[in-house]
C-alpha cells in the first residue's frame, strides 16, 4: 500500500473513542450518560499503595461514585479505588456504568493496581492479556485497557439477577491477531468473524496480509463499525475504479493502516511509525 495518511488534529470528541471501546467490551453494561456533579470527600491509602474511598460521600457502594484527581466518577466498583497519583483526562457515564481515562500513573502501574486490588476485594481476574485486564464480581464488571500513553478504566454494574444475555454465536466473534497468527498490529485491532488470510508479511514495522474470507462487502461493513469504536480514527473512505480504500490511524499517528477492497479480496496493511 502506498498510503500513509496525515494524522488529523484530535478534538475533544476524538479523545473519547478509546473510552467508548472500553464500554463496548463490557457486554453486560448499560449505556452511559453525563458526568455527575462533583462530590467531595477524603480518600485513604490502602495496602500496596492503592487508594480506597472511605467517606460515605465517596463510597461507591452507597451512591455509585467516587472522586479522584478532583473529578467525580459516577460508578466505581466498591473497594477498588484508583492507583496513587492518578491523573484524570476524561470521565463520563452514569451510576450504572462509567469510564475514566487516566494519564498517570503509567499504564503498567495501573494494571498492577487492579491485578492486586481486584481479587483482594472480591473481583477475580477473568482475562489478563495484551495490556487488557477484565475483572468481575460483586455484581460488577471492570475493564482496564492500556495504550502507549494512557489507560481506560470502565466500571459497569452487571445485569440484574433473573435476566440473561442473549447467547453469542461463536461464529460472530471478532478475531484477534493472535487468533490468526499476526503479531504486529495496533492495540485492539480486530478481524471480522470467520476471517481467513494468505500472503502474510509480519515484521516490527507492521503487517500486510490478504483476507480471502469473509466477502469484501462484509469486511468493509465490519471495519466501518469496528474502527470508530475501537481506538481508531478513520482518515479516509473512498471508492475509485471499483476499489474501496479505508485509511485509519491510532495513538496520534503511532500506527497507520489501510484496508483496500476489490470485488474478490481485501488487503490489510498496518505501519508502525515509532
């Protein structure tokens, strides 16, 4: 591919895309609303340098919210708190589901906090791989998603007792690079369900491959939905002489990529610039 799209300037709305991806990963969560009014109240430092709310006004088991870095998070799983030194970039949500983007401490330190605090507070680790951690327990689910610069933490109350989620068809689950044997991809990049590939080139500079399944129109529909919800900025989507090209970037241009579709197949290219 010859594309290396110019990185657009990110506005405030684009900074919410990683957080929206965190919400999408919590299948049991219900929507998100506006941020709650700030609530004041002290916090205390717990074991291993973690912070836990102690005042009734910031106890999430009472009112569903707590305060960190002067910002109110309207839904926080009780007992988890936030790492010492947390700096908040963005908060949104409501008492049933809330998302926080932390610019400090470093992402690995945030993961360590929740790896330790989660099981100790009654939230066993569900998955812990590729910079993503999921916890569930006490009627809550928690997703911690790291990037090279920040960490997105999403808290959501689980489905009420007596309700069930619709069964998920395994054939409709998006595939990871690991599923297909591809290593050098942007974080959270996925492939359409049922993907089969050929002609793989996979180096530290990025990956290039051809998708032979599913059909090109299904692949394009998948990425038009997946990219905006999964950390990526779509920088182009055009069709010329029967070839459709979607271009995207991630992490302020650290990664760029191209999805090129003809009537017969799809070529996917990712480029790592740092």
